[in-house]
C-alpha cells in the first residue's frame, strides 16, 4: 500500500477531494491511504503560529521550519532525509521545483511506500526545510498558486492511477498521453457519423494492425499540432 501524508494549514481541503473517482476506488481497494494533517498541530506556542516575517525584509510571510520539521519527524520517524527509508519521499510543492510530469508520477508510484507532501503557502517555506528534509521539490507548472494544496491533489491523482489495480485495465495507463513521450491518439465512439463528421474508416475496419498503425501516426500528428516541444 502507498501512503500519502499531507501537511497543510488547510487539511479540510482534502476531506472531499479524495473521495471521488479513481482515487476513491483505490482507497476502498486498500491500494492507497491518504491522510491530511494540520501543520498547526506541531506548533508549540499558544497561538499555533506557523509563519513569520522574512529576514532581510520583503513582502509576505514565510512558513517557519519548526512545525514542518516536527511534522515530518512525527510522520516518518526520522529528522533528516539521509535517515529516511529508501522508499520514503518528502515532497515540497513549490513553483521553484522541477516540473511534475508523467515520468515523475511513474517514478513516485513505483519507488515509494510513503510520500509526505508539504503544502507551501504565502511567500514560501524556510529554506532549511529544503536543505535538510525535502527529497523532491516539485511544481505542476510555470505559474503561481495560492498554496500547494491544489498541486498536491494533482500529484495524488496522477500517482494513484498508476498503481497496479487502480484502473479498470492494466494497459489503460500505458497508452495515455505522455506515457511514451507523445500525446494520446484521438478517440471516437458511437455514432459513427455526427453532424457530418465521420469516424475514420480504419477504426471501423476491424483490422487491428492497421488500427494500431493509424493510432501511432495520429498520436504523432496530434503531438506535432498541440505540443511540438515533446517531439524534440
């Protein structure tokens, strides 16, 4: 079983978002466990303060290191990344991280039994968290969100669907977009003609070799049209 532990100042964000679709089915089947933790539980002051002004000045607030260190240590049993189990990952969700991709999702799904997701907020997280705790700093794109919670849910969904048994078919994830470096091929269903637009004849032919050849060509054409950068 893969275990996700999410550390956030808004753990309630995940109460319903993990209870739909493939993620819900994977939880029910015992393939994944997802728990959201309130960062404030690891504070030691009476006001449960988790942020402070940045040294050197500047706008905004920065998440303090103490509660994040305490939270990771409580969830992993270790205080530094060098001591983590080999299959434990601590992921900081940050615009400064490497871009999350299908390949990264596959890596996490195949090599992890516990993934701790640290949801950043405000102007960011004290750098000592990255220096001592984080195994992966990841971003879901070149834009800024209000916090890491949305990004955390994106990553959970992408990783969970790659777990064996999570999808209805063992080959479903294999042929999705990005799995082989290309976008997915176009899909059609009934009716065979709709408002003058016809399904390609080859898909109705029953010739599986020709259908496979068409799908590969169509995937390359679609990638060239929508994401030519992938072909490089």
